[in-house]
């Protein structure tokens, strides 16, 4: 039998690697250029994953980090709009750093525990009941965005990301 926490962390890290791998080798202009009609760009998606996913779910909802909660309550610009003027390497570095902080939170918490903070004004009646559900939700969210980046990358230059274990 394998450790559930280690498996969850491994799958999450694979999806994060997929996000970064799908963008590997693209230049600044391409990373910032909207490809789809909605207008988002690749770096904006990485910032979204950094703040609205990694930081929000792990340091906010699970660990109840007061700084993260205060930012959410102030309705600071969402992840799609943050870091817009930073070089791509800094955007990627922030993503990696927030992922490392999320991993540390995951390493210390009980998977069966309820969230320590839940912003009902954000979600209404929808709720995740345990850390395990949050982690599974986050893996799904990251995988979904990795798939979007796959499509965009293929539209940009025909490259296809191949997942390797």
C-alpha cells in the first residue's frame, strides 16, 4: 500500500510540471500574446494558478494564512491580472515558490480535516468538506489548465507536450 498523501502530491507535481513544460521554450512576446478569442495569455494563466489556486487553496483555505485571507477580502486583483508586467521567468519563479509553499502545507495537514477558512461570499453554498477534496479539486483544476496550455501551444507552433513519469 502506498501513502495517499505522497500519491496526491506526486500527481499534483506532475500537473504543475505539465503546465511549465507546455510553455517551455516560448519567448516573452508569445507568452503574453492572446491566442484564444477570450483574450487570456499563457503568463496570465500561470499567474492565475499561482494566486487563485496554489496560494488561495493551500495557504488560504487549508492553512488560514491571514495575509492571503486579507488579500481575498480586499478583493485585490485576481491572479489573471497580477504579475502582468513581470518578466516570464519571475512569473514562473513565483508559481514554483507558491507550489513549494502549498506542498509544505499539504505535508503538515490532515487529509480528513475540514477547511480552516471558507469564503462563503466567494462560493455561496458550494463547499469542499475536507483537505482531501480540496487537493483533488486542485489537481483537477491544474490538469484542466495544463490541457488548455497544450491546445494553445499546439496552435502556436505545433508542439505537443508528452507526459513522462
